[in-house]
């Protein structure tokens, strides 16, 4: 059983906004304001360390300029598993290390007292029954450990078996590292235990506090808030597909106006398109030459990389015929429509 820590004054630098367990007016008012703070799951995007979004993504979400993310099957699964993982890790940690790990829930939305637009909603807290050595370098004699009884933060993640490489060795995905440093900067904690369910196994890694990284993240957060959010000035896009979707969400495409596109963007776009075509052709040629070298073999190697070939068969559907001959069947299997904006660039006459 995981207990709650109810002390709202646990962290000196923090102001508690609401209790996440109660659906009261304070919670409703806070959540109804999109543009109220930068959270731990957003700072990595603002800092450019997330593949799921950027500063522009967060800007659009805060100002209501993009479609609000309502979650998906992955976030739903993560939310359902979080209480179980918080409990399971106590037994698994004890069996693996011989050290008792006591976990707690801390059910409060918090903001930094000095920067009230910096927020944290952590997955829990923990204490160790003995000193826990989480790093040892036998060559240099360097040892790092968490002292017995010190309060540490918990961040819980669920990961697919297909994402094993993200967690190999000492690796921690950049966005999760940023999230934990952000929380340590707000709460003052010195350690975070990032606990992750990888397939069917609960694992964990320690993220120690890094003052330099926290300072850098705080600086990025302050600049983003003051220069972009408060002035409603959008950041420059980084080229992520989700940014294109958000930009188009704000546009109607229902007029005949013609604008001037500056800074040779169209010329550069055409040049890059041609370069991609040339590289794709070279890539296909290399594939052909590799296949010729392999003859009938399924496997091969050049001493650095290995190659294996396998056949894949896919069904091909005549959607036009299906729609004409079996309209009801077509209607039943139709999964909505994909909308996108295409563009064509031609020479001016």
C-alpha cells in the first residue's frame, strides 16, 4: 500500500495550487487557463529536446492556437499503470538491491514561488532504508550514492519493448531527463528516481540534480515566457511535422490573395527537393548494387554493418471498385478522411 504525504509546506520554494485528488473550483480554474505555466512535460519541447514538439508547439497550445491533445491509448495506459508501478517498484527494488524503498504519493499541483509560471506535478516521492550506491567507477574510484532517508522524487514512465534502445546502459531519454531536472529545480530535491515499465519488467535509474542544467532550463523557460507567451510572439518552427499541422490549423485557405514569400524560401525549398530526389536515386542505385553483390543470399556483411533480406507480401485493394460495388461495406470500414495541404512551386512567368 502506498501512503500519501499530505504536507503542503514540504518544499520551501513551492506554492501548492490545488490537490489533484479533488475536483474543486481551484483545480477547475487552473486547468481552464491554458496559458498559466510551463510544466515538466513541456520544458523539453521548449528547450528543443523532444521529438514530439517544440517551443512553437507549446506556444500554440498555451494560446489555444492548436487542437488540444486529449490523450491516446498510450497516455491512458500510462495513467492506469502509474499507481501499480509506484507500488510494484518497492518489492522489485528490495529484491534487486537488498535495500528497502518506501514510495509515497504527493498529490499536489505546485508552482515555484519566485517564478509562478514554472509548475510541477510529480508522480511521487520515496525514501531509502539504507545508502544506495547508484554509480561506481572502478577505474577512478568515483562513487555516487543517495543517503539513507533522503527524500527523492519519482517519475514513472511506460515504454514499449520496441523502445529498448532508448533505455540501454546509462541512457535516459533527453525529454525525461529535462523533466526531472525541471522538477528538482522547482522542489529543491537532489535526486529523482525515474521508474519505467519496459515490456513486462519494472526498472529504474537515478537522475542526480545538476545545477548547471537546471539553470539553463530556467533561463530557457523565462525567455520563452517573457519573449513569446507574454508578447504572443510565436517562436521559429524547427521543422517537426506536428508544427506544420498546428500552422495549418490556424489557416483557412479560402481567399485569392497573393503574398510575397521572402528570404528565398521558395528557391531553397526547390533546391532541397531536387537534392532529395538525387539522393533518393543514389540510394536506390546503391540498393541495386548491394542486391547484385548478394546474388541469392539472404544475409551479408561488409565488416561494419550486416544486412538481411526477407520477403513481405501485402494485400492490394481497389478502393474505387470497392466503393462502387459495395458502398455499405466501404462505409463501414472507412476510418474517416485524412486531410492535408499540398503545394506546388513553379517558375514565375
